[in-house]
């Protein structure tokens, strides 16, 4: 059974609000001699008392609380999202990068790392759901994760983990041994 981290009862000031970043799925077309500005738009702010996501269980709890309750989320379709982390591995935001069908979602490193660069992220955590409920990674999940790790190495953005969310459990690809140095 998955154990969730609950925020401790405290009288300290609340943690800062975390921005959820939205970037349009389609970038403006480039015309010769013209430039365009990429802008991140704040959709909503979410409060997270425990902003240090140091374990897969803490990440899964964050995902269930903030991503699975977002208006765009549909449990019957695969959805790919990215969590952005600062240099101290504290969450600074998250973004939805793709919504697919029952058994697949189309993603590209360009769409994964564009919002991470716009958010000035030092590291990211990848996540997507399996509508069937079984969080076991597929061969396509493994291949895509390794491609994204290599792309992150080129951009100097660490890919810390890839969490696959099932109905009531999750799988960490780092814990399963699919990450390599």
C-alpha cells in the first residue's frame, strides 16, 4: 500500500504558492526576418506545505493532489506532465506537456524542455498515467525516458525520475533501475 506524506501540523508561515505554467502547444510560425516572444502564462497557483519532493511517494502525493485534480486531467487518457525543481530540489512549478489516447501520448523533448527552460528549472521529474491502472513501464516508456535523459544532459537539466501513475499505485523508473549514469 502506498504511504503518503502528510504535512506536519505547524504554526509557521505557509509555504509560497507554486505556479502551474501553461505554454501553448503550438508555437507561432516563424517568418524570415521576424522573431517571436515565448511567454509563460500562470493558470493557477497551488499551495504545497511540503515542497521538498525527495521520495517517489512524496512526488506521487503531489501529483495526485495537484495534477490529477487539474481541469485538463482525464483519468481515461494518458497525460504527460513535468515537475520543475530548483537547485535545492524544491518544486517551483509543473506543466502539462501532452494529452493522448487510452494507451499512448505523443511527446517530444522539445515540448518537455521548453517549459522547463522558461521556468528556469535546474531539474525535472517526468510523470504520466496509465489509464489501465498498471504502472509497469512499457518498452516505449523506457526508450522515451532514456531519450529524455540524454536530451536533459545536453541542456544541463537533470531528469531526476519518471513516475508512472496507476489507479492506486505508482512506479518509479529510477527505483526500478532504468536510469543510468
